[in-house]
C-alpha cells in the first residue's frame, strides 16, 4: 500500500470516528431534553403535635399559695437518719413522719411537704385578711411503714426540707396548655372584668419576667378559675422604679439662648406653652398637662392562673413586654 493510500484510509477512519462521537453527543442531548429532572431529595419532619404546659416541674407543684382557711398541722416530719449531721435535707434523704399503719399509710404513698410562713402583709392591695403564705417544699415517697411512724424518701425537693415541715396529701394538679396567641397588644383596652394587683413574687423576687411565679389578690371570691388569663398592666405615670424629675429641664424664659449682640429673644425652645388664648397664663408643664386626663395604662404582659384560693391566686407569667414587679395591676381577660 502506497503512502497516498495510507493517508486516504486514515482520513476516512478519522471522519467516521468524529461522526460517531457527534452522533453519541447529539443522542445524549436529545435524551436529556426529553427526561423529567429528578427532584432534589427532601427531608420532611412530622409536625410536633404534643401539647405543652404553661407550668411544669417546680412551677406546678412548688409554686406556693396564700390561703385564708386554717390548715391541719397534725401530720409532719419528725426526724431523719442524717439529723446528727445536718439540719437541711435534700432529694433522696430519708425522713421519719408521724404517720403509720394506724393512719392507713402504705409503702409507695406520696405526700406533699409544705411550710406555712406567716400572715401575708403587703401595701399592694386594698383587701384585708388575705391569709397566710404557704411554701411548697417537695414530695415524700413512703418506703417503710411502722405502726405509728413511717420512713419516707424525699422524692423531689424545691427547697431544703426541714424537720417540722408539714405533710399533706398531694392534690392532683393539671397545668393549662400553651395556646397559640395573637401578638401582645400593648394598647389593649380594659376588659371591664375583675382586676387586682400583684402582691409578691416567689422567693421575694422583685423583677419578674417570663416563667416567674407571682401571687395576686384575685381568688374564688372574684370568680377566678384555674386557666384564666390575666393582662398585666401599669397606669401611666405610676409604679416606675425610676422617676424623672417633675420640674421641666428649663423654665419658660431662661437667658443664654440669645447672642450678646443681636438679642434674638429669651424664649427657650425646650419649655412648654403659655396658658390662655393669648399666651398670658402660666406655663403648662408636663405635670399640669396630665390633670384631668382619662386613665391611660401600659400593658406589661400576660399571666395564667395555676392555683386559686379564697381571696388570692398563684399565677405564672407567660409573656412580657418589659419588667414586671409587685404592685403592678392584673385584670381578667
């Protein structure tokens, strides 16, 4: 085969090879155009449908309350197997109670530990004789029963348990559930329903926020029920921790604003207007301007009722717009 014939044969082979490559690419493109794009994999998480409580744990069984009716003081803690080493007892410590088989106690029974603290005295209410404050400490579970006494393990404790604390049957409590709420209306009008004031916060807290426990002077006498929602508010100009001075920053005619040469005037641009239709009266200060106005209020947050007694209720704060403190007002929604 001559050199020329070899070259012609190579040209034919190269042309056929190129045509095959082009054909394959064209076929792949046509096929891709006709295919439906494969969707990107997505992970779909199931919606969490579990209901959430507004109060759990310590906020449900250790919130405390203020009650008016007398309470039984017969059943109490009388000792501990560790009493020679300490005065304060905590979770899993063993305590002796003056309740045994003669009072129908059985292994596995659970009792609440409470501690009456004294008569409630506060300037933040017009009601009289609200009752006495009862601190809820925790719970005991009976592990051994004798004739007149039983041994109980501290199942839960919110504060240190002391010898002498009272023992009571645990009342089953159910917390209200969290509901989907509209945005907090900071300018909400009064509902016209019963209103009162925050008496105090749990553990003496003075700056209250979300999930804090507080006590209000609204109770069963005011038709309050567990689960009721309260609007927390403060009348404008009252109850603020810091007060601006009542005197204005400058008087109506303070010198020093004009130049020495042109004497442009002695009117302060930061003082109030003069009274009268010809500005012949006294300066209208901010304090004077507030006289006679209707009650204006600032909405601070919301709370939900957890426990109701005769003249008071225990609430948990669920929403806040700013700090809340004892003396602020509450109103049934």
